[in-house]
């Protein structure tokens, strides 16, 4: 197998070393699943994306250091960024065939807009478990069968100062856990934890905003939001809910370009 270019891209930021770093490989043909998982483990980023061309777009898969995931926003944005930066495609819109259906990335000025599925949540009886394990008092709560648990806290300081204990988060089940609140500067802030997927805290999470959009739509009665993910690296996302789709807009910066040796 020939050597391959591999990139590290900071997504949902226009400044290097912020946002969410993703690994990206654009291949000429499918790669063995076991090898993709090994590369993702070697990269040790929240997700590494692997794309290869199809007749009507590109196949796209995402791997954490531990396992494959069905939906990832920042690594999709990073992949589209690399494909345009490296001249792999001249089209202003790219269709990606994924485990979550066909997703698209489109150039909008200097930004990239992703077209993703909306994720709806329902209140369940897990609220008491959340209080016991995380030591917080939810003012709102939603759980999705797509593997996301959302917890609204009373204010943004509680979100920003929350200290995650991965062992306790794991006791909530195999969820990506989102904590969120209203904010004075942004429409809402959030933080995202996924120890069940090998990610203690994800810096900026596009897919989580697919659920945040539907949740805050119900709370605020709006469908357009300026959102901030308040991780240590931090990142800003423009979010628009349109029926069963969510449009996520952000920028990306390439920080590493190299060649992986098999």
C-alpha cells in the first residue's frame, strides 16, 4: 500500500490551536476497517475521518481512538476543508455518504456550512441518576435514542466550572453527555463528554449541536442560534434548525500535514 497524506485540522475556529482537532485522510479507495481504527488510535484525536470517492460524492467514516461513530460534525468540516484546500474537488458542495445518511458540506464565503440531521430528545426518568452521579441540579433534561443525553443547568458559570469525573459520567450509560445553559454573550453554551467513546471531553462537537438545536428551539422558540462550546480550547458555531435538518457553519485551519507510513 502506498504512503498516504494525513492532516490534522482545527475545526470550528479560524485560529490554530483552538476549536476541535480532527485527523483527515482522503483516500483513493476503501481502507480496511481495522487499519482505520489503528490510525485513529495512533492519531489519538477525538475523531479521525477517512474519505474516498464514489460516483455521486464521497464515502466518509469517523473513528475515535476506541471505535467507529455514526455522526461527527467537526471531522466532516475538517474533511471538506482539506478537500478544497488541496484541490481534491472543485465543486462548492460535497456530498458525503455516511452511517447517518447523506450529509453535505458547502462553501459559504470563507466558512463551511454542514447539512446534518436534527436529533430530538425526550425527558426520561434518568434525571435523578444525573443528580446522583454528577452532583448537579438539572433545570432541563432530554435523552435521545441516538446516544445523546442533554442536561440544562441554571447558568453558564455552572457549565464552565463543571468538573467532569469520567467514572461518574460512565455510570449514566453509553451516552455522549451534553451540559448546556443560556448565556449572556451567546444564545447558549455547552460542554460535551464522551468517555464511553474514549473522549473524556470533546472540545467542539458538531453532532451535539444537532440535539442542542432541537432542545433550545423548544425552550427559546427560535431556530437560529449563536452557540459557544466552553471547553478549554473553545469554539463557536452558527446553528440553524430547519424542520428535520440542522445547518452548522464554521471555519477550519490546517495545523499539520504529513505522510503516514504503513
